């Protein structure tokens, strides 16, 4: 009888821990979901100027976050009902999510190293692009210059080095209706350094969060399998 009580107490403890984990896992899914939306809404104007940019990444984050939200919500029902088969199925989903998140983290790490070269070439191409040929890229480049308070790729004089003569755009101006020939009235720092610093800092944060979250399901797998095993053991002891 004493062993049975110990088993029941252990199961109650595991159930409480698993419920706490489910809520924390749900919160991590929401964070990944929001990170994907944030990347698509806030960073895409910068990333689209990178020749290495793939717009698939935000959708992968959104999809992964939504899947975690769904699985963690259903997991609460599995935990309450306490069916070993459902718990093992949940553990399998957690293992799958762990694999996906590790792949995402590895891809982001590899992609991070290619950002600098991609921006250097992408910004140069954007400066050479005529607004008629690619109006969206021109709009994004001007928006970036105004937002980051920069001008050109590596400096404002990049506009004077183009094969065809291009005036320094108004988006480089510090004040309305500035004289673009007066260096005191325009931004002189190039956009490459600023946008690289912005992306690198944000990508480092996202990468660290991705690695942390990718290890999170391991805790759930251990708790889920332990609880399923404990439930089976309790049922066996009750029958004995």
C-alpha cells in the first residue's frame, strides 16, 4: 500500500510539472509565432535588399509557432486524462518539434554568415536599379536611408561613383529640401554598416532564442514518458 501511495504521489507531482511545462511550451510557441510575424513585418524591407534573402524563413517560424500552440493546447487534455498512449503520442510530437527547431537553428546560423556579403551586393544592385525598372526596391532603399539615417552603400559618395550619373536622393537629407551637395545637410555614413549591425544584433537574439527553445522539448519528453510509465505502473499495482 505504501508503494502505491508513493506512486500516486509521484504521478500527481509529474502531472503538475507537465501542466506547468505545457503552459511554458505554449508561451514559447507564441514567442516563435510572433518572431515570424515581426520578421515579416519589420525586417522584410531590410532583408529584401539582400540578394541572399529568402522570404520562406518568416513563414517557417510562423508555421512552427502555430504548430507548437496547437500541440501544447491539446497536450493539456492529454495530461488531464492521463492516457499513456496519448502521452506517448505527445512525446513523439515533442521529438518531432525538437528536430524541426534544431534544423531551424542550424539553418539560421549558416544563413547569418552569408548576410554581410548578400547585403553588400544587394545594396549596390539597389543603387544601380532605376525606379522604373524596380520601383519597390527603390522605395525600400529610400525608406532604409531615411529610417537608419544613412546614405549609399558604404558612404554618400557611392552615388557619384555609379556608371550613370545619379543625384543623391532626397532620402539622404537631414532636413527638408536640403542641398545634396552640402555634406552638412545629408547623412554621410553608408547603410551597409548600419543595416548589417541591425540585422546581426536581431539575428543573434533570434538565434539564441531558437537554440534555447529547441532544447526545451527535451524536458517535455522526459516528463511525458515518465508520467506515462508511472500511470502504467500505478494501474499494474492496483490490479496486483
